[in-house]
């Protein structure tokens, strides 16, 4: 394989730039031509393809977002739209592709690879950490650290006013950002979509803790676990203590990637190029027990994410 391309797709994640850099520099080191596709599959079907060199990826390792830009392209489910992508790659003589994104991006990669016989390597890049086959995705660690910063700030003001704080974090239907940030930030309550929770119990425990002299409490809510304003209203009414709502939003998706995300990006990016160079079958790259692994896109689609209940229980024990 002599000519490959790289794209980022779905929601951006810190570390995507570091990952593109790793792909580009590894490809050049292997004497391969390397191209960047702008705006994910949306740009690919329009032939938005540019040649990349060593200097194209200078000074981006520390930057959040993705300099290739990203997009959502709902039409990509249609095989005729996928054909446009295959045609664009073939017009440039590109015979291998690296896609960096989440589960949707991998579904697109599976179709494009199966329907048009294109070699594609998938790198997990999403803050959500919602891919079952890998322990971690690029961007998750940075997002959690950014949320911890928000928790620290909230603690200062909540403690000063004797208030309860409810902080909503992202993650779609996955509670990992809430769980890890909750444990690391010392939150009293972590509400995730994977585990049922009882608002009456939470309200009564907040009330009791006030009577014991603990005057501020932190609730972390994963976005998939319920409606923040309704939960806050209910707990306020039941406990008699005002719950202040913060929706952290897109701030947690930006920022300079952590060491963990940069190293993960480097390992994944160089592995993707190695696999393409050796003409390996299309697959997703991941990390299990600190070893880089490969899994077929079919297996990725079948794998069911398990929630770390042990860590969830630890969060509760430590918050007492
Ligand atoms: P993520 O990759 O972060 O999960 P999305 O779910 O938005 O983000 O998916 C990114 C893109 O992947 C979509 O906009 C679409 O172009 C493509 N995609 C998603 N699902 C499919 C599918 N079932 N078939 C083909 N392409 C898909
Ligand atoms: O997948 C990353 C993510 O930030 C999710 O946590 C969130 O639900 C979603 O993307 C938001 O998507 P959009 O950028 O389209 O608002």
C-alpha cells in the first residue's frame, strides 16, 4: 500500500489532532503518500482531499479539536452515497483509509469497507468512552479532567453558600464521564443511565447530611440519565434545600489533550499505519489491559458495553 488518507468524523475529541499527526508522520516514515480528508464522510463524498506532509501536522499535538474538521453525514447510510466516497478515494489513487471517530463512524467504515473493498482502520476518538471493545477512547481522559476542574470550581462556591450542586456532563447513553469525574471529584451522588437511582432516597440523604452539618453536596448527572431541571426541582422540593444546576456542555469537548490521550493517540495512529502497510484486513484498533488490540468492525458492532459497577460502588462508599 503506497497511498493512504485520514479523516475525523462524529463529535470532535481532544487528541484527534495528536492522532492525525501520528498517522501522518508514521505514513511518511514508511514512504507512503498521505492525504487528509476534510469534514469526515461529508467531505469525502465531495472529494475534499488534501495532500499532507511533515509540516502540515506541526504544532498541533497540544491542540483540542481537529484541524481536518469533522462533520455528521446522515446520508452516508445510503450505499449510493458511499459509492461517491469510494469514487473520490479511487480518483486520488488512495487504497487505504484511517478513520478517527466513534461508533457511528465505525458503522460507516464497516459499510464502506465491505461494500467497496476498501482497507479501513478505525481509531476510537470520542469523549464518551462508549465503545465496548476498547478500555479507553482518545479524548475521554481529557474530557474527564476538564470536568474535574469544573467540579473543583463548583465546590468552592457551593461550599461558601451551603448549596447543593447538580452538574450535567456529556456521554450520550454512556455514564463513564460522570462515573470517572464523580469518583475523581469526590461527588456525593453519580447518576448514570446504566444504574437505576431513587430521587427520594437522594433527597432524604441530602436532608440528613445537612442536619449532620454537611452543608454542601455534589450530584453529577450523565446526560443520558434524566432531565437536569426536573431532577433538581424534585430534589429541591423533597429535601427543602436548593439545588443549583450547571450544564457543562461543550466546554468539556475542547482543550489541550492530557498525556494519556496524546500517548494513546500516538500508539493508535502508528498501529493503523503499520496495519495498512502490511495489508491487514479492515479493523478497529483499541486498548485492553494496556495492550493495543485489533477487532473486526463486525465484532465492534456486536460488542455490548459493560458498566463498571465496582467503581460505581466505590463512588458511593467514598461519598458517605
Ligand atoms: P460518532 O462516530 O462519534 O459515533 P455519529 O454517530 O454522528 O458520531 O456518526 C458519525 C458519522 O458516521 C455519521 O454522521 C454518518 O456519516 C456515519 N454513520 C453513522 N451511522 C452509520 C451507519 N449505520 N451506516 C453508515 N454510516 C454511518
Ligand atoms: O459524542 C460526543 C458528544 O459530545 C456527546 O457526548 C453528546 O451527546 C453529543 O456529542 C453532542 O452532539 P452535538 O455536537 O451534535 O451537539
